[in-house]
């Protein structure tokens, strides 16, 4: 509650200052004087004279100007030690090579193209190989049924008793389900299919053809150009629907999570805070499961994972309970009851609360203010907000409600740059922005990453963390592809290892972990960071070129 009171005080202060400024701002000034009068930096203002400077003086002012602007960028406050300086040279060489080639042939620059078209090419770049090895800290924004690779999903479909619902004579899959006996055909809600054992379908049509079909059906590939973002979301939601019967089978649920954690750790992610709907699971014995059982399976699986010596570098994982936003008052009260039960039974595993589903077609936060204000103060909010291009829409204004409700982080915040007061407060209150670049492109909010609004967040030192949202659906690695895009395509050419390190540190700082746990987390990350520096500096003592042939072998996807 304290934070909310502070927020209101801060908001009042901002409003007062704004009024005072507009009262005192002189009107009808020539443009040069206007810059002088309203420029936000006294450092820069003091350098600007009233008459034309000599070329030498101009050069001095320009250097100071550039330096000052850079000093506001994310990561500038970090100082690199000698090992980091050496690693930085290798990393920047790899980055600048790609950047410079891109300037000559912009249409071939990987971040200017759709990720589906350039994924293989990215995997072969020196920069991506380096980023794969980098300990990137935490993923703080990802959805639990879109974590693991397609490879893991296909392997899970080889389990016994899995049925697939298809239209006659067609390989298409509308649903999957584990059952001892053949389930009844699906004929309602636009579905019209009948069930066959997947093992029989594989025998008839060949395992390779079936696996190839499923591998595509479980991602958004190959479409790079949906009609609009609603069209992209429709296909996106169909993948979740197809996965439901496979993943909600209780014996599979924990296994999927375990395999996802393995893949995250292998990609340099040591901590995961995931959103979950907490679906009701099922099994072949007809056991009745509750959402609390789903949490129990998560906790047991995580404990098992953490107990293995090969996973000793892993920091942990927590869940954000995030049910569907398209509900009514009664539904929301039901969510809040479940939330309180989880908090009581699994306080260490619960990070907080959010609402999910396409923001633009779901209900805005504003509809549920009365209920959300009833959530106890010791449960934090981590709201999706502003995942839209519609300036001024209710979805866009979720940003205001998320902030006023005291959200600890903002999921996406794509529309933030259009809300100056929200932006001011995000920085003052240290509310992290969870940016998932690849997701924003695939779901059609931005096509060329160089136009991503996060460029402003980087340039002006906003509290940003980079995340991956649903990496499984775009065949991306758990975090490396998003880091590659953010570093090469969104950040300045000049952004270097300090930005990368800052993003990793931010992901721990802005996690829901307690201060003590963050301290332990940072020491686990530091060990990996030291290994990374040794790796970059030893493997590539003469520059990035010698790294390439070695690095390519680590990519299995
Ligand atoms: Zn999300």
C-alpha cells in the first residue's frame, strides 16, 4: 500500500511541476532560444552560446553533447573490468560487422526482416553464438505452455494412449487427448473431427510426415504476413488449444516443465518467472484435480530439478498466476480466491498475479478495479499492459491502470512511449518494462526491429528486462534470439557489453525474489559470468572470426 500512496504523492508533484513550467515558459521564442530554454539538461545548455562558435569550439560542444546523451543510456553506469573490456572487443567486433553490412544492404540486415525468414541465418552469426553462451540472468515474462522447443513437444506425443482428432482423410489435428478408450467425436463449437490413436496415424502415414506436420502446426510458421494482429492471435490461440490435451495430462505436465527448465538453463537462463492459467489437469484414472494440484506438481518438479547436481547453477523459478482476462465479476472473484489459496499454501512459489489473453479483445483492467483493489497487499501485480498499436484505446490505457494499481513490472508496455506521465513514473518508481521483441514482431505490432519503441527505453535508461513470451511458437531459443535482436536491431550501434550485462543484472534485480535471494542469485550468475568471460577471451583471443567455426556446433535447433 505504501507504494500506492507514494505513487499518488509523486503524481501530484508531477502535475504541479507541469503546471508551473507551462506558466513560466516564454511564448513566441525563436527556435534556437526555445531549445535553450526548454532543454532538459543544464550540462548541455551551458555549452550552447548565443553566437556561432569556432569549428574547434563546435567540436568540443558536439563531443560533450554525444557524451552526455550516451550517459543517459541503459548500462552506462557500469564500469567494465579488464577481462570485460577484452570480451567487449570480441563482442563489438561481431556486432559491428553485422551492423556495417546491414548499412550497405539494409534489406539483408537480419533485424530488418521477419524472424521466420532469418532464424537459420541468425543461428550462424558470430554474435548469436556469443550470446548463446552469455549468462543472461532471468526470463521474467513467458507463458508456461509455450516454453519448451518443438522437439520436446514431438517427443511427448510418442507417449502411449495419445489420441488425435482429425477430419476424415486429412492429417489436420484439431485436438489431442490421452485416453484408454476412443473418446467421442468432436462436433460442436466449429469442430468436426474424429479420434485415432496417434501411434496408428504414424503407422499409416509415416512417422516423419506426421512429425513434420505437428512441428509446423505447433508453431506460427510459416506465415509471416497475417491479415492483421487479430488474425495472428487466432492462429496463436489455436496452438494453445491443440496443446491443451497433450500438456494437461498430469504425467506430462511436470515433465514438460522439467524439460523446459533444462532448455532454459542450457541457453544461459538461470531463473524463470512464468505466467500460468493453472489449468485443471487430468489422467487416465479419472482423478479429480484442482488448480492447487497443478501448483503442487510445479513445486515438486522444481524441487526435483534443483536437487540434481547438473542443475546447480540454476537459481529457481516462480509462477505468476495469470488467468484469462475475458471473464466477468464473478469469474474475477473466483480467480482472487484461488490466488489467496495459492498464497497460503505455496507462498514461496507464488510471485504474483496478472491477467492474460489478447488484450485488445479481452476486458481492460479498468473493468475489474473494484475486485483488483481487494487483492491483499502482500500479493504483487505483474500486469500485461499496452501490448497494442491503438493509441488511446482501452487496451492502451491499461498502462495507466496497471501503474495506478501498483504493478511491479509492465508486461510488454509497447504503447508506453505515447504516455509521458506513465513513462515518468515508470522510471521514478522503478517499474520494470518486460520487453519481448520477437513476440511483438510475430504478433504484428512491429515489422522492422529498428522501429521498436524499446530503442527509446535503452537510449534513456529505462528499467528494461528482455524476455521471450512464447519462444516455442516461433522456434526461438529461450532467450538468446530476443537478446540478439535487442542488442543488434534495437539498441544503438554504440551499445556494448555494458548494456548486455545491465540487462542480465536487471532481470535479477526486477524479479520477485527477496533481497537475500537476489544476493544468492547474483553470486550464481557471477560464477557463470566469469566462465563466459574466460570463454570469450580464451576461445577468441584474436577476435570474433576465429570463434565462428567452433561456435556453430552448439546450435541443435
Ligand atoms: Zn505475455
